[in-house]
C-alpha cells in the first residue's frame, strides 16, 4: 500500500519537503548534541528534564487519545466512526514514534538505551513505560495495517486482528497511566505527588488527541476530498468537550487542595506557574504567560466547539480544535513537567530556558511525527478513495 | 447485549487476570535469567536501619534490622566552631573523586556542598530561627537512604543499594535518563551535562587522583560514601578531612557498638525530610 | 535482460568497491600487531591463552564484583597483592596504554570506552598533552 504515498500533487510534496527541511536541521542539531552532551540544552542540575520529556509526556496523551475513536467503533459498534478509526490508529503510530524519539534525544547515553531490556527492572516505572509504549505502537501498526489492507480488498478483516484491537484499548489507557506514574510516585515533588495526575492526564489526552484528529480531518476535507462526516465530527466534538471539561475540573481541584490546605509545598508550583513565585526578593515567572495561554486557549477552543453556530462552521471548528490542542499542550507539554522542578528539593529556584539547539531538535521531532502522519494518512485516504471509486 | 460486546468483556476479563499475574511471572523470570541479574536482585533487598518487616509490625515499632547500613553524623556545632572546616571537607571530596568545577552553575557537579540551614531542612520550622542558624551553612550530601526512591526509579539498576547500605552508582550501566534526579528529594544527584574532562572549564588532567576514575558525559553521579576508600580500610575523605574533631562521625548504623550509635544515643539528632519515609542515613546535631 | 549494458558494469563496479580492502592489500593480511609486554614480569593474572582472548570478560567480571557485590578482595601475582582494577592493577605492569592496549584495539577496530573514565598511566598522559 506504500505506493499510495509516492503519488501526490505539488502541495503534498511541498509539505513533505517543508517538514523534511526541519528534520534535516534537527538532525544536524542532534549530531551536535550527541557530540557535546546534553549541556547544549537549557537543562540544569535543578531542572533536569526539559522540552524533550515534557513533549514526550504530552504526545503519549495524543497517542492514547486515538482510543476515543477505536473504543466507540469496536466496543459499542458505533458505525459512524468507521471511516475515521484508522485516523486514530495512525495518529497513535506517529505520536508514539515522536515519544520514542524524544526519549532517545533526552538520554545522556543513547547508545546504551537497550540496557533497559538487558537489565529489566520491574520496580522502575520507566521500564513499564517502555513496555506499554512499544506494545501500543506494535498493536497500532498491526491493527491499522491489517484492517486497512482488508478494507482495500473489500473483505472483512481477519478475526485474529480483533484480539489485538481489544487489547489495544486497555493499552491506550495504560500508556498514559504509566506515564503519569513516572511523576506521581516521586516523594518530595509536591506538584507531581497527586493521585489525580493519571486521570487528569487521561482527560487532557482524550481532549487533545481527538482535537487534533478533528483539525486534521478538516484539512483532509479541503486538500484530499476526504470527509469524516458531520455526525462523526459532532460526536468527536462532544467527546472533546467533556474531556476538556473534566481536565479543567481536575486542574481546579489541584488549586483547591493547594490553596485551601495552605500547605506551602502544594501551593508553590501552582503559584510559580500561574502568578510567579517570589523568592529572596525576586519574582520568578517565566512560565506564567504559557499557563495563562493555556487558560485562554482552552476557554476559546471550548467556546468555539460548544456554540452550535461556530461548531457547524468548518473554519471556526478548525480554529477551536487547534486552540484547544495548543492550550492543552501548554498545560501538559510545558507547564506540568517544567513546573514540577520549581522549587528545587533545596528550596531554590532555577528557571529553565531551552536553547536554540534544543528547540530545533524538538521542532524536528514534531516534524518527523507530522511527516509520518502525512504519509500514513495519504495511504489511508488513498485506500478510501480507491474503495469508493 | 450484542455479541461483540460480550466477546470484549470475555477478553477484558482474561487480560485483566493475565495482567495481575504478570508481575510475579516477570519477577521469577528476571531472577532466573542470569546469575548476574539474580545477584542484582539480591542487592536490592533493603537491609536498612528500621527496614519494615513483611509482617505487620506495631505502629512505630523498630524492627531489628539486618545487614550493614553505613551512616554519618554531622555535628553542625563543631563546624560553626571551626569556620573553614566544611570547605576542607568539600575540597577533600573534590580532589579524591576528580570532580570537575565548572564555572557555569548549569553544568555544576557536586557530591558534598554547603547550603543554608533553611534549604537543608525546609520541613523544620524556620520561624524566628536563632541568629547563628539563620546565617549558617550546612554540609549536605547523599543521604544513602535505607529506602531510596532513586533506586526504585532507576530503569537499569545502575543505581542500587550495595551490601553495606551505600546507594551506589554503576557508571558503566547508566543510560542518563535522569529519572533518579527527579526521584531524589534531596537534590543529591548531578548529571554530566558535558565531558568532565573538557579542556574548557573541566578537570585539570595533570592534577588528578590517579587511583580513582573520572566520569564520562551523559551519566549521573553522586556521593559514594567513599566506597573505594572503605575498601582499603580508610575513612571517607570528608571525614578524614575533619581530623580528630569528630565534626563528622562515620560508621555502621546497624551495629549497636559502633561509635556512630554511641553518638546518636548521646545527642538529639535530626534528618533531612524524614516525613518522606526515605530513612536517610545522614544525621545532624544542630 | 533489459539494460544489461548498465547492470553488468554496475555490478562489476560494486564488486570491485566491496572487495577493495582485499585486492588493495594484494590478498595479504597486514601483520598482526605485537603488544608490548612488561619486561620484568613473567606472570599475568591469568595464563596468556585465557587473558588474551578473554581480558574484556575478566574486566567486566571484576567490575561487577567490585562495584555491585562489594567483593573487593585482593589477589596475588608473583607475591604482589593487587586490587581487581584496570587502572590500579593491570596498568601497574602494563605501563603504556598506547603500546599495550591501543595497538591491538586499533588493529581490531574496537573502541572500548574504558578510558572515557579510567585514567591511563601518567607517562602517557603527559606525552599526549605535549602532542
């Protein structure tokens, strides 16, 4: 089926070329980092994880979000999602590839990465994360490919593949749960030490993943004459709205626990993220704009998606889902991970500023993900057209 | 209920059962896979002071611990009485372990260092602190916890509890994921953001302790309680630097006859962030 | 065959490139290097037939014993006690990393990362700095 990705119009090739340029720049930046060490990033002793891990965390959510299409279709037999479940599965493949690339980019000794398999350590959450992420990637490749092949041949998918489809549903939940457990089981990091992290991650994932699918499906409608269908879009929007609402509810619960209990450790990071934290006469607030960006964008996105008039308009629907996606990225892909390191265990504040090299690598990983996504969606849409023709 | 849903529930049930059984199977597999892995599994067994026994113990009851647990008492009063002594300890450690002194704090590597009293003990009351304490700097280092979160977090067993209770690092195995740095509630771990031998700001290669290696870039490092010196029957470098002042006392916390236990018996001591349940092995006399 | 005019010369060029090391050296292998052995010592940790092919395994085993199982027991060679250590045992007799380690490692095109952390004997280090 790959041949479908090799035939496209000028816009298709220009888009791939655009992504490829950034991928090449990022590759050069990564070689620089590989030769010098992670000192080329803005990370430090106090903020020991940066853009790589924060984007990884967010993208695990995007990958898990695809299950919001798979579950209604395969478990509840919701036929309307039939055309677009493949989009969810292929999105998971692209997002997980980005996740794995971010992890490799973040390792101090990437050539030793397989030590995780050589010395398996079940007490480490990172070990389980490796298992579920690779497992989910494998499941999505199998399911997506087999079902698409069957569709192309216009036969029913083989029965055995449904076993993998059903297994992939709890796997989707598990990838984001285990990723949350990377953070929420660490003593002494008050902001992360919260039992609500895993459900909050899932809620934001179930909003962000489908929001991206809605956005991309609107683009596909314009450039590839692939219509997801009004009913399917509306149902996805409903899912997005509820998930975004639950995420906002969880964020507000964190605020309540911190500020009502008045326990300093529970308030500090929230204070730092949203209002700026004063320490020895200096106010540290470099993440404040991002967090208010999160608030404004999610509110905007939510409103545009909730009002029937704007929801029915493709332009506003696209703006709304993009705003929601970016807003949730600011929350989980920036604030959550970076904020957790402030204040440091020794009650000091070090602010993190990513370097140019680091930003270019991050952009390149995103571009690689979108490159894979474009190619996979090209194949999927090509098959759809072939079947319809 | 349609057929598909019934099928799904069946499969979900079976996979849940499989999921519940999996950890046990994995554990068995891991310990059976190679003598090395089996040995590593034994090392992880906590033999720490006050290690909880498997049987439900009475609340707060100390369980008689087994095995060694090296620990340290730092007498802050003696460091106040002898200004400059703490710097001697830090220098002794830096020289002994070939620790680079990068000028940029972003690249900083430290095993033992001075920090404010309120930074070392943020959980203790800082309200109307005595004047001496308010301006005092305290030595902090890895606590070699009896229940170390960093060891729990490490995905490769590159950091582990050795049989002397020391939280050790195997730099050959570390992949540099820095999960241990996020897990440590004491900020005791440093990462080699760049090559420690970098001619720009790194180690002076003509002036090294040639009995001890350096590190490479991309691995995490921290205080090792001078395990290499203990192996030769010497005291840790920082303890040796305090001379006979007893400002630092080192020994086995699980040996009731050890000097450190006598010091602990005679003095009121505090630990850093004891509420986190990590059971730190470094005690402070304030 | 279509395009045989392109395929056959192409194949010939490919084979020539791949076999470059063989015909360039006229089918004769380069002389195996000779590591410089200590002059005043006769006996190594293990017999030559074992230490030569398996020294990396011995070093890994020492590493795991010393670091991970805290077994820092000493051993005796010709009456002298040694630690289980590359830096503090092997290199006490084999005083030149260049003449002992590097000659074979370069020949075999292996780059063990020992020296990223461990320090080579000091004479070599100073010479390197001069260069």
